[in-house]
C-alpha cells in the first residue's frame, strides 16, 4: 500500500522517498513549494503540493495510504510560535488528515530529550508532538534521531566551517558526547519500520555507530587536532548576530548538549546496519574530507 512522505524536500525527505521506493509499490511526496517537486518525481514519487492547514486536501493526498511519514520540523527558528507551528501544529494537522483518510501507521522523526516539560521550545514541542502521535490511535513509531548529517546538511557544513577556523570554534565545553547519524541510515530505518508487520507503538532511538566528544568531532572534520575556542550558547548567539546570520538560542543549546540516543535502538530492532562514520563522512563531503 502507498506511503506518503510529508515534508519530503528536506535532508531526510529525499532519502526517505528513495528508501520507501525500495519496499513500497507507491510513494507519494507532499511538499509546500512546487519547485521542490522535480527531484522527488525523479525518484519515482507522485508529488502533491499544498498547505498543511488544508486538512481536507491533505486527507485526499493520504487516501488509501497505509503509512504517513511526517518529516516537517524546524530547529533554527525566530520565535516560540514558529517552533510550535513547525514542530507541533504541523504534526497535529497531519494526524487529523491521516485519521480522516483511514491511514494505519504514522512515522514521526523526533530528537533525544524531547519532553513536554523541557524549557527548550524545540524539545518541548517535539515532546508534545510525540504525545499526540502516540495517543492518536494509529500504529505509531516515533524515531528520536541524534544529529543527522549527509550531503546538503547545514549542520555538517557549519561544523566543517567552524572546525577549519583557527582556532576551531566549538559551541559548549567540547566535552559533550555526540553520535551523529548518517541520513541514509535514518531513511533505511524509516523504510524498515514501514515494511515490518505488527510494529509496536512506541519511541525508538537512533544514533550513529560511534560516540565521540564535540572536540573530537571537530578534529575529525578538520583532519587534525587543532586549538579550540569553546563558546557558550548565549555568547554564540550574540556573535551570530554580528555576522547578520542569527542562530537561535534553542539550536545553540542543543549543540552545546549531548546528542546520544535515549530510547531502544531502532537499528537493532529493524535490522539496519549503520554506515561506518568515516565512510558516511566521505560520502557526505567527497574529497573535502581530511
């Protein structure tokens, strides 16, 4: 039965469309911008464009689909209301349309530490969205992914840029533990979660195959050990304003904290072999590695 990817134009979206195409007879992609349609059609997806707030139209897109994979979300946003709209309201709209269309399974990508009680708006609205998904009555798989990277990843590009400065710039103490996960592995887990029968509702975690400190991650991207400047999240935001490219405090707080899985391992459950970190970085960065 068909799978619908909502928010298919982002980093995970195109890889998810390709991965679903290997296990599903029909993949549909829902995007806001018409110009995002061409690469998705090239992957074999049927593309629909529109506004998430038009629930009746969205339900039509979901018609006869078995699974909806919701990938809309945002981390670097200007206001608390924007965090709510991107990370909670969008999910509620997809759930309403899914219920209206008779969808059976709902896949949702979240982040470790998501909680309705978090002071960080990204984590708070992700936590509220998780609750909405798990209480929807649909077969629900919540996948909490650590920092996701791949070709086109803004986080990876920024990390490389900061690592190759002198001194290298690291947000936080540098001792926070990271386990970055390759976007292709995320897509493979999502496709496996769709393909598996009898999936139990619940939250799963997904991290990369290696854990390392933020300082070690910086050195890996730079290709050598470098002197570092450690910047607190609040100071990093003030510095970003001087460049004219303001980075939100919630995002910087995320970057300054650990990013490791905090739920049962989805890769093990769905028998997905994670790509070694050196290989996934080489594929993401090409000959710019080292």
